C-alpha cells in the first residue's frame, strides 16, 4: 500500500475556493472585513461584484461559504447544505476531505454576479 492521501486542510480549501471564484468572475473584488479579536483579527474574506457574492469563513470543522442572496439562486447541483431555513442567505459547508464540485460552484458564483448586476441596474 502506498502512502495515505493527506486530508485537505481548511486553509487549502479556502485557497482553492478563492481560485475558483476568480476563475468564475475575473472582475471579482475580494476584501477582508470584520476583523475582531474573536477571529484572531484575521477577518472574513468577502467577494463582491455589484454587491456581495459570498463570504468565506473557516471554522474548526468546515469552511463555510455564505452566499448573500443564495435563496434567490438556482442551485441545480444542490451545493447549498447549510443556512437553508432563511429567506435570503444560503451556505455551503465544505468539510475536511470533501471534494468541491468546481463546475457547480462556478455556476453559483456566476449566478450570484448576474443577480447582483440585475439588481444594480434595476
């Protein structure tokens, strides 16, 4: 038997998500907001294009991507698995070792950008 595959770490997961978001929307703006002692002053990455697309937070067991207007997005691949009860936001919890459906995530990002643009022009 060869070496066991190493589990993907939260920082690596967030870095991969960051890359996928940029690939889905090259015009995306990323800022770090909400720096406070409870998150060791690291803050929360926030991706925006004509409004917030999503935020990315690392917790002990998951990386959580929260889509600001997720309830209004078509999630054909059923990526949303958290914060499903609200009327506005939806989230994706990515657990250590989970494989990211990159095509579906990019589709959600593009959908969020399109929704933001439609609201910005409306």
